[in-house]
C-alpha cells in the first residue's frame, strides 16, 4: 500500500470544554490530508459547551447513552469510516504535527497490522504529579502490577520483535504475559478489529482481546502523546476514588480490575494483594522513587511516594465504605 489511509479519531467526552479545544486543534494541525481525517466525538451529555466546541472543529457528534467513556468508544467504533481508528481521550494531545504520518506508516507497510501504539509522555507545561503519571504511563497500582511492561520503552527487554524498522517496532505479544496495552491515549486499531464482547466496556480488555486474536502491534516510539491526567492531588484522589468504587461495586459491567484479573498470571494476581503492604512499607516506594528518578532523570518522580500512599489510603477507605454502604451509587466522573 502506498496511499495514505483514511483515519478516524474517536474521542469520548463529558464536560470536557477546558481541554477539548487543545486536543482537536492538534489533530487538525496534522501534516495529513484533511479529507482523510474523521473526528468522532461521542458525548455523554455535556452541559458546558463541549458539543459546540466539537462542532466548531468539524467533528461528527454522537450521543453516548451509556455516558461512560469505554462503551461510548465501542459505539463510535461501529460508526467510524477510517481504515485505522485512533482512541484519543479529550485530555490526550498529539505532541507534534507529524504524529499521524508516523502512526500510519506501519499500516502502509503492512495492512494486516492490527494495533498501533504511540508513546505516552509527560506534558512540559503540566504539574509535577501529572508529569510523574505521564512517565509511568498509568497509575501507581497498575504500574506496580505491570512494572516495566507498562510502557513500550521497555518492551525490547521483555519481548522479541517480529520486525524492527527505523520508526517502529512490530510485536506479537504472548497471551500469558501481555503488556499494558489498552485502547486509549492515542492507541489505534485496524478497522477489522472489533471491540465487542470482552472489549465492550474496558480499554485494557479490548487490548487483551486484540492480543488473544494474535494481532500484530506496531509500537511507534517517536509518536508522543501528552496525557493531561490530573490537575493536582485533589483531582487525583477524586478520580481514583471513583475508579476504586467502581471496581468494588461493579455497577459498570465488564469494566475494571475485577474483569481484567481473569487474564492475569499468578505473579500479577499476587502483586494485586501485595500493593497495600508495598505502599505502607514506605521503604519500597522510596527505593522505587529513587530508581525512577535515575531512569527518567526528573525529580518529579519523587511523587511516586505520596501518590502510592494516597492511593493506598483510597483503596482501604473505599473498601471499608463499600462494606458499610453497599447500596450507595457510584455516579460518573468527567
């Protein structure tokens, strides 16, 4: 294939007016034929002008009756017309204007590739906690479970590539020890891949489904994505209280750790239970913080200590709260 493929950006939203313009602007600034870029904003009922902003950038707007992001992505994927579908949340910003050309090159070379993985990187203008999470590419709990394979940077140490090119590396990941690979933060899929069944309500389960189907995944290290994850410690606690509550109550069927752990090996299942002892040992988070500072050469990795500690308290607090108030609604977060 020599022609550039048509692409669809799928962006779930709920009151995202503050960050959405930045996200859409970088998509529209891509060095790529405008008639080959489709933007689908699947909105859960915003009341802050999000839909008007999406419309101003020429996006297709779909209603998301499920409100939550992941079911919305699945809905939009069935309407998308692109050869490649990029799952890009509203707080994901493409880091440069050549991003799209880098990401589609593996498909041009081999249209049978199913997954396209960019590299999450910390935004230079974000706060220290947010930059720390950007380096991890996830939250402290998930990082503790997956460790080095929570980011494509370390894949060559763990997995043998199928193909290594100048701008990308192709992998066929094992089903028994897959990396952290979810359909979010700019990850793309071949339109032939379907999110249905186990991947309907969860980005990581959708990624596991793709791996189980033996799909090839191209990692594109120079296609950076800024993830504006949290605005500060209060926002961090609020976001992860919601996530922990959902995992405990499971009001959102097919989403979260309860469903993901089915595909964990013994080591990862053990690590789930070791996280709280790890957190409150204090010494191990301190050691890891020093190790992370050396690895990334950024003092913001000191945030690993309070971030793990706060998350540990959140897990314990919400666990006790769930035992006492089992019927309490979890609500939705934006």
